[in-house]
């Protein structure tokens, strides 16, 4: 028997593989009252709009194995993600592309002119060897674009001066020298046609799988049979009562509002790059599904403002802080887990940021490598 702690996309994938391929019993538990982990969504009762509980989640991948695997459980829409940014009261397209540059500088440059134009901007800043994030970003796009689109956003995201952040955070910026405004370059993208809740319901729908929500690992641990194999997708420091210290995370706060207008911002995600605006982005969920006529045309709309914040144990762990201290600390917890025969997995258990496709890919490979061949 297997016990999988966490019904996020990693835990659900590995549960399905064990149940289907090995024909073994699997108990999946989650402390939350829903499946799907951070990729979960819900239907807003008033409007019928599908809202992503923990910020916009768009599925995108270039991994054929992952794309084929997930399409066994749902069809995907043809949605293609675009992002806009409001800066100083004006809206620009992201990632920085020819339209952003022309609109920002009031020019009409051609693709073959823009590299030279930016090179002059970069040279004007006179940075030869960048020592921090600010210098690195300026050496990639020049000071004016940095100050408009990167500085304030980064200050809010990390709650510190970009000069205090390492240059390594941005090796390169996704600059486009044409009018391509697609946010992702992946081969496939879309949203589960019938919602994330249906995707997760279908993955976990198997006679060998038992699901227990509102259940923490700590509360069921004592009642598990002694030969159970535990696969843990929670935080390793919490699992071991923080005995070596606490792993650091960045967190987010979501502020929800229903607006009495048919369309609030005309798009799914609007970034706000001014440091004076306290949130980094606003999500408007109805735009993810223009094909769902009734919620799309509803005279109301659901929006959600996203505020970056420091993490404490009462908050959602969103982004790991992968520095030297935390890497060392994680290694201690990983060793402890291995000694106790607990398999750590998922973004929390691995202490990594993974998009959903990378999480599924890792789960499929972990199944092959650590479970099938065990
Ligand atoms: C703001 C934000 C936006 C994102 N947007 C995208 C996007 O657009 N596209 C994309 O591909 N990816 C996106 N991601 C990444 C995506 O959220 C992850 O890939 C995904 O959540 C990984 O799934 P997981 O199963 O590893 O972890 P999770 O989804 O975090 O699931 C872990 C589960 O374990 C449960 N758990 C933990 N500890 C315990 C315990 N002790 N007892 C019981 N249950 C426990 C938790 O309640 C949780 O439900 C985004 C991430 C963030 C933070």
C-alpha cells in the first residue's frame, strides 16, 4: 500500500500511475478541502466563472510525454496566454517586444533596427560587468526600459532594492524583436476544457485510489500500516518539525472582488510595474474561457489582485528561495527522509519551482525510476 501526502498535480500523477500500472492500493490525503493543490480552481457561485484559487494557472509544455499523458484525462482549449503591463497609466504588451519598445519610445522601428537601437541604450548606461540584478537588467535592455518594466515590479516581488539581488536571477530576459506577444514559447498550451477540477477528478478516479481531504499527514501517520510506502509532497522542514531550521519561501496574498461590470480589464492578466501600486498583477478569470458563453457574457466579473509578501507558516509557500543556506538545509532534510524510507516529491518536497508540466514530467520519471524499479 502507498500513502501519498498531497493531491496536487505531482501527487495525483504518481497516485494514478501506481494505481493503474502497479495495480496497488493508494491512499491520497490532503490537508486542504480540495484536490489539485496550487493548480486548483473553483466555480464562482454568483457568476459561474471558473477561478484559479492560487493565481492564474495556464498549462503549457513542449514535453510530448506530458502532453499525451494529461490529454488522457481532459481535453484542452486553444487558449494562448498574453500579458499586458500598466506603467504610468499606460498599457504595454509583454514580454518586451517591438510593440512595447515602439510604444514606450514613441518610435516606429523595424525588427532589423531594434537591436542596434537597444545596443545604444545599453552602451549609454556604461555597465561593463554587472554586479547585481539592476546592473544585469540594464545591461540587457538599457536603463529606461529597466526603470519602467523591471525595477518597480522586482522591488514588489522581492520586497527589496534590485541592487541587493544577485545578477544571476536574470541571466537573460525574454526580449522579442518582432510583434509576437505570446507569453509562452511552448509547443502546446491551453486550459482544461471542463476545468481543473474535472482534470483532477479524472486523474484520481480509480478503484485503487482512496482520497481523504481535510486530513494532515500528522493526523493519519499513526494509523497507517507499518509496511506502507510514504510519498510526501509537503514541506520537508515541517515533516521533521524544523529540526535543522526553516526553509525560506516567498509568498503571495490574493484579494478577491466581484465587479458589477461585464468586463473589467479586457484580458486575463494585467501586470502593474509601478512601485507605487502595491499589487503586481490583476487576474480576471472569465477571459480564460471566452468559449463559455454564459459566464463570459455575465454582467459581473471576478477579479483577484496579487500581492507578493514574506512567507511565514500561516501563508502559502509559493517560490523557494534557492540560495546556499537553503540548499544546504534541504540536503539535511532530504537525507533524513531517505533514512526513514520516505520519498519526497512535488515542488514542496523537492524545494523547487516547477511549472505544472515539469511537475508531471518529474512525477512520471520518479514513478519509473524510484517506484517501478524499486
Ligand atoms: C502564483 C503561481 C502561479 C503559477 N502559475 C503557473 C502557470 O500558469 N502554469 C504552470 O504550469 N504552473 C504554474 N505554477 C506552478 C504550479 O503551481 C506547480 O507546478 C504545481 O502546484 C506543482 O504541484 P505539486 O503537486 O508539486 O504541489 P502543490 O500544488 O503545492 O500540492 C501539494 C499539496 O500537498 C498538500 N500538503 C502539503 N503538506 C501536507 C501535509 N502535511 N498533510 C496533507 N497535505 C499536505 C498541500 O495542501 C497541497 O495541496 C504557478 C505557481 C505559483 C506559485
